[in-house]
């Protein structure tokens, strides 16, 4: 396929939505770090812009290669993924009570972020010839077993948000592969039966605290509940049109913690108001819609599963992040795609979009 044909078939509406969200994200990161020291403020902005440009360049290069070629590297991708997570376990850099980062000179990155994309590719290759195959409970065991090692290694860091995202990705791909309600009910019942063991032996104390605070933030208003309370105040104070860019008091006066990362949606709500966040939600709706459309039009099962996995990843992050900022989801440290500061997250999301564009440029099956 020639470059001209690829460019003609690119889903430009998806591209425009992503660029618009990144623009919003840069504005919000600038605002959230506005009262930092000048060097720190410019550092966050410059770093996000540089890695966005790198991501766009990688996307352009990746479009020259057929996404179906990734299937033959499934074993290597899975191995590299597990190896990176093991290296983090033994040699990772600790921050905020979690060991999730690898430090190379002055550059640090979070392998668990890339793990999501690696597992989407591996699961798509693993399930490609098994689509509409989930006829027995043992089949569910096989596919859950495939993701078990990365899931445990991510949970061990601990990174509850990313480990749950892996499950969300898997469930999305299972749904498109012959979902049978009776077997899924058995899985849910099994998980409920294991809930006491998970609570007592798997979840860390801070994770238990987040769940309890989710149910009632007022039990610890100056501790675990502080983030959610301040976030709800910020979003509520934005009203219809917001207080204006750089004028959000909760963010600018540092009442809102993690305002440039996990709680950046609260900054958007305070400064841009209901109208502004509605535009952001509309842009996210476009990404989800185009992801589903690309899955429906994909000419092979591998492309269908890839598109569904990537779209499931985006849906999980959007729903959980926005949900935790407005108090209807537990705080799990899940970044908001393209808005939150974080180069590992940004590159992962851009490469996810790159795969969607690659599938879109090479499908001819259906008209939506």
C-alpha cells in the first residue's frame, strides 16, 4: 500500500480529536503548574510537548508497516513485557509508596503503562483464531491464565489502576470473542467468593483505605478523603462557564493535590466549567466511536481484537479517572488520556491511536 493510499484512508476525525485533547491537556498542565517554580513549570510543559512530537513521529513511521505483522512477534512481545515488569520489581525506582518506574540516567518511565499495549497485541494474537470460541468454562481459564503473570506483576508494584485496566481490556476482548453470560456469571460468582481473601491478602492497606474513603470521603477529610473532597469542590465551583484559565482557586492555591496528573479533570471543571468539560467529553466520545467503528470495519479478527482492546483501554481510563474526580469511583491513580501529565501514558495512548489508524488505513470490509 502506497503512502498516498494510507494518507487517504487515515481516520482524520480521530486524529483531530486526539490533537484537540492534547491541546486542552497542555493548557491544563500549564495552568496546574502555573504556581510552581519557573523551571518546574517549563519542565512539565516542555517534556509533554517533546514526547508528543516523538509520539507523532513514531505514529507516522508505524503507518508504513502492516499491523498484521505484529502477530509473529507475540512471544517476543510477551517476554519483553514480563521481563520489564520483573526488572521494575527488583530494580525499580520508588515514588509515593509504589515501585513502578525505571530510571535511566535523568529519564524515568513506567513499564506498566506500556504493558497495557503489549498485552493488547499479545491477547489479540492469542485469541485471533479462537474468536467465538468461548464455549466452555475451561476456555475462560485459558485466556485469563494468559494475562495472569503480567497482572500479578503489575499488582505487586502496587499499581491497582493498571492491573484493573488489564482486566477491563481482557473483558472487552472476551465480549467480542463469543461472550456467554452464563459463564461470565460463574466468573463473577467466583470473584465474589474470593473477595474476602483478596481483601485480606492481596489489597494493600492504602488500597483498602481508598475503597473505604470512596464509600464515605468524610471519614478521613484531611487524609485519604482529601483528594476527592477538594476535587468535587473544584468541579462544583466551576459552574457553567468556569472561573477562567489560570484562575481556578483550588488548583492555583494548591488545595487540589496531583492537579497536573490524576486530578487534571478537576482543573478543567473549575477553569472551563460545565461547557468546557462537555467539549472534552465530546472529544472522548469521538475517540470511542471511531475505535468501535474501526473494529467493525476491520477485515481480520486480529484487527478486530486490537481495536476492541485499545478502545476498552481508553474507555476504562476515561470512566475511572472522571469517576474518581467526581466521587463515584475509588481513587486508583489512573491518568486521563491525553490530558494528564505523564510521558509513559502519553506515548502509550498515542501508539494505541497509531494502531487504530493503521487498522483503519488497511480495512475494506464494511461500510458503517
